[in-house]
């Protein structure tokens, strides 16, 4: 039933193939408010929670209009509310601890080793520098978050039809694996007793925070300039 609803939402012909990759971009089609997605998950026990998280996404970043004209291709938080630096540090520390707990649960030993001891969190204000391919090679913490962290939830459950259908579209909402896994967590929660490990990350994202790792023992948290 979900597959058929997704097919209808995307405007596919009845006999056209419909899989995760073919749904990339479908969330963007329902900006700014996502109203057309109501009822999408009605047949799932987790449907209400999934719908709630989608509503949060559209409420925070559903307006695709750029200040200078044109439209954002991805969901971007354009006018984030202010966030206290101490609160930002606490949220980032909470997220790192949650990733460590999830890595332990899924026996992802390489990631466990990288997150022990937990990196220092430094809070800055301004435009976050871009991470490079050199950083990916030379900064193990960045590599761990960028690559290993992105596969954590799949280690909980790889063979799930609903997750496999939704995962690509949710990732390409913002090209952000942690946002993707926050939006899909009600489905992953079936396979673990852990509390939501992405709630703190989502709070940071809602406030326009960018996370960077240029040293192996420190995570930098960039707050938008007010």
C-alpha cells in the first residue's frame, strides 16, 4: 500500500518501476507545507510518528525561496532561531554520546574506538569552513562521522522494505545522513531499546548549526552569525 501511495505521489504510471532511487526528490515536490503527504503512512504502526517528523521538516525548512530569487534544491534552514552556546555544546555532546551508544549496540568497533574518549566540543560563531577530501583522508573523526556514522542505522536493520524505499528520498532532502535517520527513527526504533540518538542533532539542525571536524579530538560547532 505504501509503495502504491508513493507511486501515486510521484506521478508514476501504474506499470512504471518505483524504488528508493526513483523517489529521490519527491519530498521537494510538496513544499512548502507537505500537505500532500498526509495519509502516506496510515497503514504503518509508526505512521503518526513518521508524519510528525515530516511536518517538523516542512515547518522548519519547507519554504524553498532564496532571498535573492530562485529556489533551494534541498531543505535549508534559512532563518534559524538563536541558540545559546552552552546549550549547543550540550546538544553536540549528547549526540556524540548517542552515536557511541548506537555504535556499541551494533558492534561497530571501529566507530566505538574513534568516539572513545568522546571528542571535545568547541562552539564557534560564523560561516563553517568546508571539509575537503584531504580531511576525509587525514582526520579520522571526520571520516568516522561522515562515513561510519552514516551506516549505523542500517546495521540495526538492512533488510526492511519500507526503510529501503524511503531512505534515498530522505537522504536527498538535505544530503544529510543524520537528518535522514532522525526522520526515519520511528522505523529503526523497532529494532533497539535505545532512545532516539538523533534528537539532539535535529535540534542543532533546526538552529542552523553546522558541525565540522578538523582535529581528531575535537568537534567544532558553528552557530550562525546573528
